[in-house]
C-alpha cells in the first residue's frame, strides 16, 4: 500500500474514533457542541463589536474585517482539524518524550504526525464558523461592489 493510501486509511480510523468520542453520550455531545459554539462566538465577537463601533478599523470596513476574520478562522479550523491532540505543539511531544515513542513505531514519523491528530468532528468548529463568515462577508462585499 502506498503512503497516501495508508494515510487515508489512518484518517478514516481516526475520524471514526473522533465520531465515537463525540457520540458516546448525548449529554457529552450536547455540552461539547454548546461549549464550542460559545468559544467560537466569543473569539469573533470582540472584532465584530470593534468593527461595528468604529465603522471598521483603519481603511477596512466591517465586511472586509469579517472576511479577514473568517479567513483566519478557516486557517485555525484546518489546523485544529488536522493537527489536534498536541501534534500542533510539537515542542510538548519532544519535551515529554513522546517523539521517541513515535520513532519506535513501525511506520514513518511523517505519517504518524500527519494522521495522529486528525479530528474532523471535534476539531472542525472553527472551520465551519470561518466558512460561514467568509461566505457571508464575500456575498455582502460583492453586493456592495456592484453599487
């Protein structure tokens, strides 16, 4: 099996484990979804309120700031989705000796780093909020540029 085939197979396994983690209990699932909603709303509300109060920041108007904020959330969401579980902070793994454990596994370390932190269900909330903000602000900017 090629390295890409093995990577997709491992992503499928980690996606299933992530979904099972989320759906293990309906109370846990509901509390996780509510917490992620408030975390994401809290992370964007400050910029939205500043842009609304001062009618933009510098040369950028409200819709442009929403677009930049959505773009930043997309990047953060992709990082959270693909590099969750302390893979993004590789210094923690080095400091705690987990990198040595990865070197002893019977697969390339690059494959371990690209697949171990894959969490498409619990790590994609910022990505969803970012996509919504980017599409909404792009639509509003397109309407404004037409007039």
